[in-house]
C-alpha cells in the first residue's frame, strides 16, 4: 500500500494545492487505498466506510486526477445522489476542490435555474451532480445531447449507494446506468460510496445487475468508524397503547395535545433534560410521533422560558422549514436538536452531533448504523439513546412480553456484532419496468418489442422478466393505451402514454400518499395518507377506536368502516417497504431464553426486560410456539415480516381469522382443534404456486404504476416480494407437532 506522501505525489497539481490550502497533514487510509484502483480506470469501485470518513475526497481526488490527464470534451464525471440537499452540499465541496482547474461543476435538479441547465444542454462539460429523477428527464427528452455528453464520460459516482440497494428507485437507477452504457457503447466505470456492508456478496447484484463476472474492487479500510459507542436504553411506562399517540396526528393545528400518553410526555422531558445545550438528532418511526414529541418540547421550553432548540423535520414540512433547520445544523453555531423521521438519516453534511436518539424500537439494524454515523466525529465516541415505552396496564401479549424492549435490544446487539440486513431480493418491479419502457420508447420515438426486452431485461436489471412475461406486460400497456403498435411492428407511445411522459412527476418511480376519507355511517371521522391500500375486513386503530373495513372506494378515496371490539393497530400509511428481518426476531428469542439483561438498560427498562422474561417463561414459549390467551390463540414463529405475512394469508385460506399483532400472529374465534385441522390441511395440500396464496387480496397495488399492470403480473410481483413459503411451512410443521 502507498504511503500518504506517495499517494499525494500521484495527484494532479491543482488537487495538491487544494490539500495544501486546507492544511491536511496526510491522506487517510481510505483515500490512500482508493487511489490506484480508481486511477486504473478499469474495475468498478465500492468505497465502504462510515459517515464523515472522507469518502467524497477518496473518490474524487483520483477521479479528477485521471480526468485532468485526459482533457476530453463532454461530461467527465456524473455524480448521482438520492437527495437534492446532498447535491447542493457536494457541489460546494467540489467547487472548492476544482477551484484551480477548468472543470465546471453543475448541480442539476428541480431547484436549479433553467439558465444553468441550458448552458450544459448547449455545451455539456465537466462534473454534473444529478438525482435519478433529473437523469430520467435527460434520458427521455435530451437523448441527442446525451450521446455527445457521455462519449468521453470517465466515471459515474453513486453516493449513498446503500440507500438505493433493493429499492424501486435503485432499480430505476441501475436501468438508467445500463442505458447510459448502451448510449456510450461501453461500460462506464462506476464508483459507489456507501456505509459499511456486512456481506460483500450483496453488492454485485445491485452495482451492475446481470453482469456477475464484471470485476469490482471493494475498499473498506478498518478503523474508519468511531472508536467506541456509548448506549443507554431508557424504559417508560404508559397507561395507553403506544399507538394511541397516532390520535394526535389527526388533531387540528393548535388543538389541545394534552392527550399525549404520560410515557411520551416523560420522554419529551428527558430529551429536554439530557440534550438541551448541544446538537443531537432524535429519530422517530412516524411523522405523527415527530410532531407530537417536537410539540411537547416546545411546550416545555416555553414553560421554562428558554430559547427553543428542538425542531421537527419530516417530508411533509415545507422546503423552507426543512432547509432552515438543515442550515442551522450545518453551521453548528446554535445548540439544535432535530426531532426527525428518516429524512436526516443520510444526506447533508452536518456539524458534529453529540448523540443520536431513537423514540420507540428501531426496525432496522442497517438504518440504525447509518444514523449512528452522524455522531462522534470529533470525540471518536458515538452516543445512542433509546427511549422505549411499554404499556403497563395492557393485557395484550405484546405488552406482557415487552416486545418493544426486546426488539430494541436485539437490534442494538446485532449492530454491535456488525450484522446488517442484506438488501431486498431482486424483484420483478413491473411498475419501474413500465416507466423505463415508456421512457425508452419516448426517447427514440419508437422501438421494437425485441429491442426493448434485450435492453431492459435480457441485459438490464429486469432479468427476472422472460420473453413470455414481457409479452404479457406489453399487452397490459397496450390495453391501457400507454403504447400502440405501428404498421412496421414497432411500438410507440399511445395517447395515455404521451400524457404520462409529459408530466414532471413521471420521472420519479416513488409515489406520494393519497389522502383517504375514513367514513363511518356516512360520517367522516378523519383522513389518512395511504400509499398501499388495505383490504376489506382488515382492522385498524384510528381516533382512539378500533375499526373494521367494510368497503373501499379507490376512485372516491374513501374507506368505509364499522366499530370493531378487539384491540388492533394503526393502519400502515406507508408503502410497506420496511420489513423486519428473520435474524432480528430470532435474536429476540435468544434474549428471552438467555435471561441475561444487557448492562445498557436503565432501571425501568430492566423491569420491562424482567417482565418479558417472566411472561415468556409462564407461557412456556421456550417449548411451545403458541399460547392460548383470552384474546385467542397467539402464534410465535419468531420470524420476520415475510414469514408472518405468509402465515396469515395461508391461515385465512383455511377460513381461520388470523392477523399480525406486534411480532406474533393472533387467531380469533378458533378452537385449538380447528386450528390443528387447518394446519394439517395446509401441510397436506400446499399451494402449487405462490400466487394462489394472495389471489383473494383485492388491492395489490403498492407501487406508482401498478394500476396499469395486468392482475396476474401484479400477483407474481407481490408474491415474490412478500411471501416466504419455506419459512412459513417450516413453522407450520413445528406447530402441528405442538398442537
């Protein structure tokens, strides 16, 4: 490996001047290790290290050195980011880095002036920083310019690569990059910047799909993370279920918020007590929790007659409010704590954050790892505070077992063991395939079915889609007037397709939630933003009352309900993309069995841990996978979201009223003998195909363009994404023996 002095000597003179001007004493291990692989300009490169480890400079110092040696026209480096704010931040850093070169740095997204973009359209050059959505616009509307612009493109740098992996947006990006390779007539070198990976085998299918033999170099020097981690899990007792807090999200602005459960009010007081006076990020699992905690902190600050330091940050806030808080965090002059959703999990480079807070159990190890990367940059010690409420007077098994506490401990323990969730499985992703199909047709004016399949599926990221499936897919688009067949057999955009492609929102594969009216007996009881529609007979908690869905009108945006007399949970308004992994649930069981309380729990959390152990022992869950309780029969697979969902659907096929509650399955109105017979039927007559399990689910639309996809293809996509038959049937065999 090169020394710092040797690496410095390899850099272009203007970049040496940058290093001297900023007073760097040496290059760090990541920057030294990245130099030769990137300068070689042959293999793809993945730079894997924690936040604030100098990944940007590690990528751009050698990439710019190579670019300056070549002196070619057009785009030289294309930088792709998931966030506009990150592009703005990185543009400032790159302008400083290239100050003594003739390379132009151009941010490109919806907030950049049209004059600045027009200059690049007329004479493409230098470094362009862009979002996937703006890149889609270029591919669709400026193909001729792109042919010239990418002719000498040397590198594509993908920032926050882990945020793209396994997501709809990531599939869109991989398709776009494959199309750029096709336009350039060669494979353009890709450099991915990412947080740490637990398994490097996960990277290749997402960095360059369907090209398993293309070489890539992983650079992940050790000791690039904080030297230590301080952790405390604080427990809180509440008299209502934690989900009652969602009630506040339906309150009118300015209404009285005294209905906040005492546990959450205590959490707000502790946040005020521990965090006031310095910079912190406190994450919640919903926008409603963000608003309520931030509102309670404002109330506490007003009563204490001290300046406000606590501000909410989530996607529903206006751009001005979000950016003013981001700027305050970046400057670091005033003590500031952001109460936020995942919006601040990645992206802008903010000043040193003393600690990370988490209200309610974290649902993902990888996400928690990313959040912790924002803490401990100066002290080399990251700090994590978890604020975990449990219901003290609830008779539900979830509350008795203190599932929130055990879930939190399991996530933290796996984090300490350096295990992170693998990315989501490769999917059919027909919604993204639809967008990419229309975009390719629109960019060329017309295209043959064979060429479309060859570009997008045979050699592109949609390789699960064979010719037969693709033919069915194209018929769906034709039926919706998205495409038409011309006399020469090629495909062009139909009237509806032209309308879609002409709208700015076409460029994004994600969709915003539609607001649905919740109607009871022709009376509106509230509104909810919903991406994924529930099903008839599903139950949910809303406005302090349990409801059962009796009808859904997607056209009128109405969900009709009637009262329901059992305990249930809030309706999931999101897309359902965040799934709890099997490994987390298995670790929870390991904690129950070991009975060893971790040292980072406070006194109240230790009480909850002990209570959970007592009920786990009393219910004999070490030997039995089920419990006969007053609410019904509870099943405990200790498996993740996909297995639980599959089991619920299988049991419903046998007319067993099953639903997921917390991290287990609750079966109502069913005797033990009837359940045993249902399990036997499932084991003796398993479904021949996965799609049989979900064929009775009325609403499978989860993604933006699913409404245009034929029902059989929707079922194929949905089943592949959500079902785990192997895991479900392994549990059913254990359950049959126990029953």
